[in-house]
C-alpha cells in the first residue's frame, strides 16, 4: 500500500462513534479511494467484526485508525462538571457513570489484533505512535500514518519512522488530533499549515480539514498534499452510520455555524452549535476521556429520542456541502471536480 498508488487520491476519514461503517469504506474503495474504519470507542471484538465484514464485501485497500492514549486526567477536576450534567441526566432519564481513569480504549488489545491480523494501513490520532509500535506494524507489512496539527508535531512524528502524515487543519469536523489535550486548539489554516509541513518533511502528506468540494481538494493538492481526507462530506451518504438526527442537522438551517468545544468529550472538537454546547461549553473541563464517559449515556439517549440538541453533531466548516448521495458516486464526483479545478489553474 502506498498513497501514490491510489487511483483516486481521496481518503474517507475515520469517524468514531458510528459513521465509518464497512459499507462506507467499501464504497470509497470502489471509487479508487481509501476508506478508514474507526477503532475509537469500539471493543476489540467489535473492531474485528467490522474488519471481517469489510473484507467480505471489498477487496480494496483500507485503513484502521487508533486513538493514542494521553495523560490521565485528574478525576477531581471532573467532579464539578459531573454535578453540572445532573440536569442533563434528569432531562434524558439516565444515570451518569463514575469516571474511569484507567480507560485507554483497549490500546494494547487493538494493537495486538492489528499485529496478528494485519490491515493495509493504520493511522494514529491524539498523539505520536510509539516507535516500537511503528516498527511492529512495519514488520507485518502495514503502512503507518500519523496525524499532526502543527509543524512541531510533524517533525516529532516523522522522526518515528511513519510512512506518511495526515495534516489536520482547524477547519476539520470532530476531534482535533492535537497531541497536547490541554493546549489551546490549533488555529493555523490548513493550506498554510500544509505548506509549512511540506517544507519541514519529505513524507507524503494527506490534507484534512474543511475539504468539501473539488476546488478545496485541488487547493490542498497544490499546497503539497498527495491525497485529501474528507469526513463531513460523507456523513449524509446512505452508507454512513451517522445518527438520523445528525444527518438532518447538517442540512437544517437552524444549525447555522460550527464551533470548537470540549463540552462533549473534554477534547477540542468541531461541531454544529446546539443547545448542549450553548449550555455547557463555557464550563467544560479539559479531561478526555473522562468527560466523554460522562456524556456517553446522554448522547445515546438523545439519539434514541431523535434529539439533535443533545448530540455531538460533529461537522467541519464545509458541512453545507454534505450530500445525501451514494458514497462511491460522491467520491468520483469530487475527484472529477478536483481534476477540473486543477486543469483550470
């Protein structure tokens, strides 16, 4: 597997929490692109099941994305937010869990699975993959990608021996891949960041963040990327596992802007401004994954009640371009439009 070998240099982003279904990954693969399964929040068994399903329905290369465990938050710092969320628990008639600081998203178990049953590509977000992990994946023939949000992160991850970098701009929907969860969210726009990272490393780059049209893709490729990664653009496709309320909200004029918030997970993430963000953003602490644990039952209840105001409506800045069309056709259309934009320059 190599980015240069993609017939269509479009990557479907790993979207944890349900959207990145095997059917979506397969559809992007049929169009010549590269789709990712999201291992985040899944048990190892659930990840293995999705990999198995994908292999049954597609022979195209694909990737799996892992969350790198970060520093363990102080449970005491989460107590005030847990108390604040009691009103939400009452609203949705659920119980809030006790935070579990030992939660590392099954890091060791998922790595063991990917070493025992290798997949073509593995990417990492939320931090640098340990050098021995990179080496182990290389030994089993896996192409390794690290997510970075700054030049400093790019230099650090490149030194670990990865094969490519996913350069994520602040326009991206969902979680920022920033390595320091307590820092201010990155602010350097994607195209500027790409140019800076391109000057700092010769590794292949995947551009991510707010890319929603062929013109966006062409601009990122001109700025030094070998491929472009889109997530929000695929959320409304039939193959996406996004909640119905989430899909509708992307086209609902009531949801008029995206904002970066820690309210749902304790990590900076971009989503549509809704009631939950309005009421809790100002007091949400930096405390992933403990904050994420607290809001999980609230989000699940909101989904079951079809209530977009209690959901994490992750979306990038180009969310209005998301279309309810099959993912294979969308990928082909985006690449055709990107080629047209490139030739017109």
